[in-house]
């Protein structure tokens, strides 16, 4: 997996002027922002058939998933961060799974399950009327056909 400097070169279009170990030149004044943040898509926040705790759990999962590309905290950590019992957190995890936002992959006895944050296009979400009207007006993205 490429490190942050290799990624910077890749995203810079292959420019060679990105040093191997650059000195940072942009800083967050607010310490709380230096610790990172999570964006929850409006497609999730405006879902009328998804509970608020499930939306919050989805945000926590996104927060954890950005650490080293993938990561899943144990239920104890999620319970602590949500201020809820394990059974309640599992209930909201099942809600996310049933709506197609998360896929649970069982690995077998004694091994932890894997959880995949799914593409939102396939999610079974209903939306509040105002947001649904915006969705209905939004044209689908046209994807270019691959050249053969």
C-alpha cells in the first residue's frame, strides 16, 4: 500500500517535485480538527426509514474505516462511543445491514466478522419528501464507456 507521500505524487499527476518527506505547510489551528472529521452523506442523513442512532453508528463506522484504509472497532468500543449496551448497538447494526448500508461477512468460528460499507446506490432507503424531490431532479451520472 502506498504511503502518504507516494499518494501525494500519484494525485499530483506524477509530479516529481513532491519531496520524499515534505515538511507540512498547512496546519489546523483547532486541535479538534487536527484529530480528523467524518462526512456522513446526505443520502443517509435524510433517510426517513433509518433511525437516528443507526445514522450515528454509520458515521462511527465511517470514522473507523478511514484508519489505515479499513478497521473495525470491537462492539465494546462502539458501545462506549454510543453510550449504549451491546444488544442495542447490535440492533442498530442489523438495521444498517437490512437497509443495505453495511454487509456482514462471517469468517468462521473464532474469527471476527468483516463489515463492508456498501455503495449507497444499492441501499434500501426512503427519503423525506423535500430531499426525494431533489433526488428525482438530479440526473444520473453518465459513465464513459471503456475503450477496447
